[in-house]
C-alpha cells in the first residue's frame, strides 16, 4: 500500500489516465482516428477553452500592473506659453506705476518617484500573483472538463453505433419469420393470433431499431460539434471490456487519498482562502504610512511675476510620506468586510470538502455496482450467444422453427444492448472517480 501511495503521488492529475484507459477499452478497426486525436481536435476548436486561456493571459497582466507601482515612476511635464503681462502698483504718494512684460513663459519638470514603503501595493502584488495562479487552475479545470466531455461523447457514440448494429442484425430474420407465419396462416397451418404476434414482434423490433438510429444521429452530431471530426471516422470502432480493472476497499482509500492530493477544486478553494486573506491585509494596510523617495529637476523661465526676465534651474531630492489619521470610519468598515469575506471562504472550503467526500462515496458505489452489473450482463450475453448457436443448429436439423431462431436473435440483440449500456455506465463511473493509477496498473499487469 505504501509503495502504491508513493507511486500515486508522482502521477500528474492531467487526464492521461482517461486516454490510457479508453484507448485500451476502445478497440479500433481500420480508421486512424484515436481518442487522443479527438481530444486534441476539441482543444483546438473549443471556444470556452479558448476564452479561459485568454482570461489566464489577461489576469497575468495584473502582476505587471501591481508590480509597476513598486518600481520607479518617471515623468516629464511642462508648459510653454507666450506671456503678456501688465503690472500696476499703487504708490503711497498717490498715483500708480505700471510695468509691462511680453515674452515666453516656460516650465519643465523631470520627476523620479521610488516607493520605499507601500504596504498596500505589496499586498496588491501578492493578491495578483494568487489570482493568476487561480486562473491557471481554472484553465486546467476547464481543460479537464473538456476532456471529460470528449471522452463521454466518444463512449456515447461508440455505444450508440453498437446498439444500432445489434438491433439491426435480427430484423431480416424476424421479418422472414413474420412472413412465414403469415403464409402458414393463409394456408391454414397456423392461427391468426400467431401471425399477428409475429408481425407485431417485427414492428416492435423495427421501432426499437429506428429509435436506436435516432439516438445514434444525436450522438454523432454531439461528437462532431465538440471535436469537428466527422462521426463516420469512428465507424468500426467498438467498446470492449477486456481486462477491466477489479477494485477493492484498499483501492477506495488509495483513490480518496489521491483525490485529496490532486483535486483542482480543493486547490482552487485554498487559493480563494489565500486571496481573501490578502484582501484583509490590503484593507488593513490603508491604515499604514507610506514613504516615497522623490528626485526632481525643474527648468523654468518667466513662469512667475518674481521671475520675469529670469531663467532658473532647481534640483530636489527628498522624502514624501503619508500618514492616514481618520477617514470617517470607512477604512475600518473595509477591513471588517474583508475579514467577513475571508471567513466565508473558509466555510465554503469546508463545505466543498464535505461535498467531495459525499460525491466520492456515491461515485464509488456506482463504480462497484456498475462493474458487477457489467459482469452480469457479460455472462447473460455469452449465454444468449450460445442459445442463438443452438437454435441455428436446431433449425438446420429441422427441430427448431424459423420463429424460434428469430426469437433467439431478438433476445440476443436485447442482451447486447443491455451489455453495451452497462459497459458505457461502467466507463462513465471510471471517468467520474479518476482511477488513473489503478487502471494503469491493471492494464500493465
């Protein structure tokens, strides 16, 4: 068990397990399309995944934006005007004295500001980094969801193809049996109710086949819309259940441990908690002082009454600080709000953990029951195949009628449908419970 756990810890949660499992479980005929091809094609064309990727890139820019506030801020500003000014001075002896000035008024200022102490900006940077990590996980989650949908569409399409084929196969024989029974009735060798029963059986079988074909059309359309691969490229591929893995209670605990270690939902929940905690720090930092280093060079000419006719240059280096004293209670309210948000994220994380446990237990129960159901359907299918062989031999020897052979074929078609449906459900159970490592181990043994 410890060795298995060590191996599991090194397994990447990406959905290679689905590919390994399904490639082994889906045997191909001559077509070159594989499940990996379908997933790769879906990744290229899926608009929701493309949107998720752009959201990752957009969110990543928040890091550069937040970091920029901690880096040197360099600015150049100025003005250049043509100044015409008349100054009039009242004299103590009476009268006034006027002076006029006309000329350029110029002021240019070059400023460098470097943050020395900026608690809020530091928290904002950390928040942006956490947010970027969260969006990366969201993208991986969207990728996982897309892979899930492709595998499900693949299972649905292959199963629908086989169910359609299974229900089509006995139709000609059932029709022939109905026609034979009708002919016997017309010749007086059979009863009307027997002829009507044979015809009803044929019509019912045909209706089941038509329904299977309609379901197949829906599954073909869903697969093509998702992957942009023509559904006919999968003709000839079949679901098979050879070497299906067998699970035990030890496997259950191992899978649950793996799920806890690799769940994207849990990782995203933890990041949400860290982001909310950083929001608390951002709110608290509003109370803290800030310090900036300033350096400026000022070039001016005639920019004030006292400097008319002069050009001058100033150089300044110094410290600028800000100490928040009172903001009407708004900062305290923002801090309390952020703390409530953090407590809510903790509660949501706890609720998610409980949900995962419940979902896992339900999925495990379905996995075990579907495996046993699939085994039962396989035994029934094998029995049905032997029954059909026996009826065909009996028909050839003249001890079985055509109707007997048709009924055996019809019963086999139903058993095939049940078996394929059970296999589909079992594969979906594997998909839900994330049995990557165990499937690999079973298939490699």
